[in-house]
C-alpha cells in the first residue's frame, strides 16, 4: 500500500519509519502518523521534521 501513497503537500514519495510509526516526506519535511494501522494524511496531524 505504501507505493500508492504520496505526500499531500509535495506529492513526493513517502518512506516508512518503523521506529516512530510514521510516513515521512523528506521533500516536505513532514512526518504523518500511522494510527491503528491507518495512515493519517492530514496536514494538521503531521509533525514537522527538524
């Protein structure tokens, strides 16, 4: 399923970070949480990366 998801901001590919249970957009410098196995692809739920 990861192959079909893209960042809602940059439309770039996402990478999975198993340690934090997040999908990471390096292009947008955002991390989107995965809750109960479901990716939450809302900008308001994203965490900014340093």
